[in-house]
């Protein structure tokens, strides 16, 4: 009787371990893919004014890359690349402090929302 119970427990443990392994095996490529995307975005953001704007808004780059949804980062990158207010932006970035009116920056509203959420974490 005792041996039968041990065999049942062992089989259940093997089943649980198998399911856990299969789930982690299926999930692993997604995790690596997400990490790879974020690493590429880090390199892209570092080479744009967006990186300096994050500094001005006191948003740590590493926290931004790790926590902001990839779609939002891609949108910020695209918007920054297409920006036409480069002189105004450069003036703000040179000062290193946010302007009273940051409406010239098409990313400002979205970045401000993220800045608040990142400070709360």
C-alpha cells in the first residue's frame, strides 16, 4: 500500500515536471525575442534625440527600455525621427531642463505619462 502511494506521488511529480519543462521550453523563445528587440531599441534610442529627451525628463534609459511597451518605444522612435522641430528640441536639450511649454515635442505627452508611471515603480 505504501509503495503504491509512493509510485503515484512519483508519477504525479514527473507529470508536473514534464508540463513545467514544456511550458518553459515554449516560452523561452518569446523571452529571448523580447530581450533581443529591447536591445536593438536601446541602440536605436541611444542614437536619437529621444535619449537626451529622456534625460531631460529624468527618465532612466534602462528603465524606459525595460518597462515601456515595445510598441510605445517604436512609436516614440518613429515620431522622433520624423520630427520637424529640431532647433527647438536642440535648444531644450542643450539647457538640460524641460521647457515650460514642451508642446513642440510630439512625444512629450506620452513620455510624461511614462515618466509618472516609472517614478511610481
